[in-house]
């Protein structure tokens, strides 16, 4: 763990920080302190982020040239499956809620801890067990179904499907427990004076996320149970030869997994609301609009799963309704984007590293959202379905949205979590590489996709020379972008680790934030606050700070 | 949330450090349990949707296959579970009124009724297994047209997952009984009894839906 940081003394007072209050490995692994649990989640998430990222680099090396010369077709299938499964289940879903959220949510509410600290620890242990199952699946034959486990392939392939579905099943409960804990904490643990409309918008977005986690994840659990039974006992419900229906699996799976994409993006939207205000010294434009649109996204998000099945033999009338509802979910998303842009208007924008990522989010996530409308339109989806356009679209939302927001939030709260400042110069250098690398990688895939290049093929050498050359041109550009992106990510890793050892000490409030987490020491003391904090103003009342010449 | 009050005013010995008052801790635990129950309902809703889809595909097979389930046994089990819900509710009431003997008595009866439910279920399962009325590729029954193995797959899965919840209920009720014997519960503090009660009622309600859907197909 962060051994170097454990020696840091708190910035103020004599009470030791949460990092040095108790010592030893056991004091971490069996802690009930939400801050330590958040840090352990953070370490785990970053570790798997690196693994998932390296798998992606493997995919990009293969696709840079048309022949399947780097890995075999089977290995390629395993590469993209594991990249997807690790990134979705082990990285993006827990990234913001379980690591940053666990750390920041009680601080922002002015609480000493989450409502159920032991359940919080259990959720981390369950996460580790689930991750071990997924890792076991990798070493015991891999997984080649794609992260979606579509039947009938997932019931007939030789790879370790049951180990992987068991892992995902277990991880689901980790996610449910975090969500349950957050909802109760938000309802019952708010500090005196913290009304619902004085809560930071990050809390609102975590609330909406938690609602989805509780309502959708159990359905994934039962879906994976049915799939496991299908594979193990051959119960036949998804097997057409036994009278079952493979498309039924898709309905089940996407009933969870479409809301799950909002589990991945909503916390990111919350982070952005914190950043565009704090780093532009402006109150948020449309507090209620942003807060309620989070809840609206959570609810409408349950009604759009059918847009994954426009070409799966779903009835036309169902497709038309799902298409309409898909446009509907874009409305609250757009409300948020416009509100953030309006917040920036005439603000004192400081281009700090977290703010740069927040601005990148606005740009990249908007591209991801608008290209989603192409896919939600019935006629264009027939052309674009299962092409690289889809890959580029969901990477713009999941990575350009979810993970960029995670990195933004990590930089924003890093001084609070560790008590150290990282190098702004290296932060900006890495940002340029990440932003340029990402944009090049996935812009190229948009072009390849609109030209009809299907996803999930490991070799495209046997096409007509014209198509082959066209695809190879864009795929090689995409690979170069991915390498640049990878370099940027490693620079982030290095300067963050460096900051733990050599970084300057941070004061309690390096960004001049107004929400409660900035009113305690960096890093916070074990019980978060001296005495009981009282919330006297909204989270974004910046006027007085500007007068002090911040 | 109410204004912070010092622990000593309204606290009890199970008050955790991060709560201000016993009331806040009680409310939190109860809200948490309700959310857990919501999660349980959604978990089973997946199975109910699978049932709805299969019944929509094969109504005749469903009608014919359900004849092999024993309505009397299912009905007895329904009565057993409903009675256990009553005794569970009485256990909660006993804890609230600080009636220690009644609390332990009602918990024991609830546990026994849960065991009776499982024993009856065991006889039902053995009968199905002997008749070859098994899920999917293990199906060896005769005299049913269509794909009855899907019905039996769902039957075993739905009642099996429910049965696991009954076993889970027995485990937590035994834990309650141990704590009750230690004298942990009373009018001051009965949150765990009430929350296990909530869980038990959910398990009961799910059975109330399973019974007509599986045993009383029309």
C-alpha cells in the first residue's frame, strides 16, 4: 500500500491522519474506515486498469496490420474478451463509486463514516473474491465469448465460462452492497444543515448510480445463474434446439447491462459537476436540472435495453419504441452538458490538470453521446451495427466519459487522499498525450466503422485489396493513437507514485473548494472531522473566496 | 436528519460510534434492510420473467407438466410458511415488549416451521427425481409433449433459489436465537430481530407467488 504516505503528519492538529492512525497490513485489510477501503479499491482498480490497458495494447498490435500475425484467432478472442470483462466489471463499475465515492461521499456529507462500515469492507472482500474467479478463468483456459456472454456461443465454447460468470455474479453483490450503503448514508448520515439541495452534485450522481446498482444488478445475477445452469445442467431455456430462446438471454443481459452503462457514466458526470465549478470559481448553472437529470437518466435507462437488439429478430414495433426511448435518455444527458458549458461561461477558468480532463470529458463524452444517436436510429443502426463505429462510440462514453472523469476526479482529490501535490507540469504533459492519443485511436475507428469494417475480427487480410488497404490505413492510425495513449497513462502512474514520495505537502484546501471535504485536514483524520461539521452554505458558493484573491 | 444529540442521552450499548443517536442507527438499519429486500425482489423478478416467457411460448406444455406437482404438498407448505411469518412477527413484538421468553419461543417455532418447509420440499424433490422429471438434458420423464424439461428446469431453479433463501433465513434466525439467549434484545434494541423479520416476510411473499405460478397453472 502507500507506504511512503503513511509517514505524513496531518496538516493541522495533533491527531494522526487516517493513514498513520494504525499500522500494519491487517489494519488495512480488515479496516472499517471508508477512506482506507476507498484507497484499497483505488489500488485494485488501478492495477486492473493497467492489466486491461495492456490487453488493449495487445489488440491494437494485432490490428495494426491486416494479417493475423501477432496472435492466433483464438488468443485474439480471449484478448478482447478479457479486456472488456476486466474493464467493465473490475475497473469502470467500481472506479468512481467504490474508490473515489467511498472516500469522498462521507466527507462531503459531513459524516464520520458510511452507514454500514462492515458491509463496506465486506463489499471490498467480495470484490476481491470475484476478481480472483475472473483471474482463475483467465489461467484455466481463458474466456472468448466477449464480455456479453451471448448464448449459444457461451454455452458451447470450451473456455472457462462458468468461472467467469461466477466471478461476475460475485462482483455484482459487491456493487449492490456499495449502492445500498450509499443510499442509506445519503438519507441518514447528512451533517446538520446539509439539505438535499445543499448536497454536492457528486452525491446526487452517486445516489442515482446506487439506485441502478440495486435495481439492475440482481437481474444480472439471475441472468448469469440461468446461463451457468444452461451450461452446467443444460436446462434449455436459452437453447433453441431444446425449445429455448437465445434472444431471451440478450433481453435478460441488456436489462442489466444497459442500465450498467449508466452505472459507469453517472458518477463521472458527478465528478465533472464538482470540477467545472471549483476550477472556474462559479456556482453551478442549473443545480436542480443536473440533480434531477441524474435521477431521470437512472430511470429512463431501464427502458432502452432493446436498442442492443435491433438486428436480433426483435419485433419492429418493439424496436421503434426502444429507439424512441433511446432518444429520450439523451435529453437529460444533454441538459447536463449544456449546464456545464453554461457554468463555464464567464467563469475564472483555471486550466489545472483536473480541469483539463473535465474539459476533455465535455468534448469526448459529447461525441460519444451524439454518435449514440446514430446507433439508436433504426435505419442507420442496420449499417453501423457490429462495426468499429460501435466500438468507437462506446469507448468515447466509457473511456472518454467514465474513465476520463475518473482520472479527473483522481487528480482533483489526490491531495485530499494522500496529502501530497503532484507535478502540474507532468500532469499537463500526460494530459496532452492521453487526449490526443485517445482521440486519434477512436476517431480512426469511427472512419473504419462507417466504411463497414466489422468488429471482433483478428485478421482482415483476405478482403479485396482496396478495402484491405483502407481498413489497414485507419487501423494502423488507431494503433499509433493507442500507443500514445498508453505512454500518457504510464506517465500519470509515475508522477502520482513520485508525488507520494517527493510531492509537496498539500494544505487542506488546495483548489479552494467549498464542499465539506475541504474543511478537514489533507489527509483527513481517522474520524474525518474534529467535532460535528455544520453545513452553512451550498457546495458552490464561491463569491467570498474570489474576494480573498484566491 | 434530526439535530445531533450526544450518545449518552439516547444511546444503548450497541450504538456504533459513527451514529449520533440510537434512532438514527435504527432508521439506517431499517432503510438498508428495505433496500436489500428490493434487491431480493428484483433478483426473483428475473426468474418470474423467465417463467412468463416460457409460459408464453409453451402454454400447453406448462399446463400438462404442472400436473406432476403435488398441490396438497404445496398448499401445506404455503400454510407452514404463512404460520412461520406470523410467529416471526410475534417474535418481533415480543422483543419490542421486552418479553424475553416469548421472543425465544417464537424464534424456535419459526425455525422449526422453516425446517418443516424444507422437509416437505425434500419429499417433493425426491419424488420428481424418481419420476425423471428433471431439468434440461437430464429429463427422463414420459407422457409429456413439447419441451417439459424447460418447465422442470424453471421449477427446480425457482424453488431451489427460494429454498436457499429459506436456509439463509434459518441461519440468521439461529444467530438471533443465540443473541436472544444472551439477552441482547429488548425494548431498547431490537433492530436485528425486526430486520430478519422483514427478510423472512419477503421469503414468504416470494413463495406466495411461486405456489400459484407453478402448482396452480390454469
